[in-house]
C-alpha cells in the first residue's frame, strides 16, 4: 500500500498440487529487514536473495508470491544510525520513478529484475469481455448441447 514501509519480507513458491507427489515442491523463506523500507530496489534485492536460497532447478513452478508484512506508515520510518546511503537521494529516485510511471503508464520504467516478457499476464486475454464483475451478467450452462457449454446470459432490459 502506498505510503507504507515493510519490516518483513516473505517469498513463497510451489509446483502444482495436481501432479505426482515426487514431482511436487514448495518452499518459502522470510527475513526481517534491517529497517522498515518502502524502497523498491531494496525489496527486490532481498526478494531475489530469498528466491535464490529456496529455488530448486528441475521443477515446473505453478505459483509464487511475495508478501510484505509489519507495515507502518512511511512518515513514522526511523532511519538507522548505521545507514551509509543518501536516504534523501533514494526517496527522490523513488518519487521520480513513480511520477514517470503515472505520467506514461504502468511499466514505462521498470526494474530489470521484472523481466521484459511476462507470460503469466497472457491469461487476461482468455477472460470474457463481460467478466463476472458485471452484476447483470449471470453464468449459464447449456446441457442440451453435444458438449456442455458455459456462457454468460445478459438479461434483456425492457
């Protein structure tokens, strides 16, 4: 959430539950950050470090997640006595990245760790244009067809 800092970072990954047990794998890792942060590149660096520790080659992963917890308002953030970086410069960088992405659209600027291709986003192409969020659209199943069909019935307004 905007305006918040995180104290804990967790990474989770797993294979599908619908494959033979010997092909399954799940793992998670977490860490307490040295100081609560809202700095994206610090969070990415730590998440990549955890991922390197828990990742096992040879598995087809189905789900991965990153969790941030122990959130506190950024205005209450305390700077570490041992901080050697220019915190004001980092905050200016983060604000600049956010401003450019707001002006030019999400992803106008992104971190290299995000990658250029995001095949998991392609699932959105398979969604119905009506979607279930349309409150007047009701799912309907036709069992009279040679194969059951699932579609959406839109009530006729009259």
